C-alpha cells in the first residue's frame, strides 16, 4: 500500500485523528452552528484529542461546515465537519483537547470527606468512573 503526504489541512487533521488514541463512549454533547441560537444535541461515540464521531440527524449538515461543540468538563471547542454519513458525522477540532476530561465526574462538595476538603479549599476534585 502506498503512503502519501496529506495535501490539504482537512486531510492532515484526518490523518492525525486516525492515528490518535480514540476513546469509545456514549455521551451527549451540544453542537452549535454559526448564526444558530439553539444547539443540536448529539451522541458522541468516539473521541480523540483531534476530533470525534457523532450520531444525530442534522438537516442540512454538510462537509466543511464550521461548528462549536460543547463537551462536558471541557467547554466549547471550535471545529469543522470532515465527513457526513447516514446519521453519523466526523468533526475535526481546531485545537487538541484532553479526551479523558469528558469522562471525569466532578464531585459535589457533600461527596468529599471532611479530611480531604480541609486540605485544599480551592482544588477541583474529580472522581474516576
């Protein structure tokens, strides 16, 4: 099989995403397109530092469209649609993220034992699943 050098930015992002570690999951995220006031809820199936595979029926979704994706514990991440299939699509992020941060569950103050909360009042604590 012949390897070739990516010639466009989209191909480069796609090749980097393919080689990156992917985290399979089933979580929700919000997808917001420019000029749109209400986000679309999508299911995130695969997530890596460079992009994600999402499932949702989004009328008019096209390759090359820009969007912001609101990911839990990460916030809004700018990106663009790199491919569209039947009910699924791929998003390449404009900047790398920490994909493991989305899985972390932020612990509420009442869940933290007193001896830990006394150590550092300003630290954000996470619980692994």
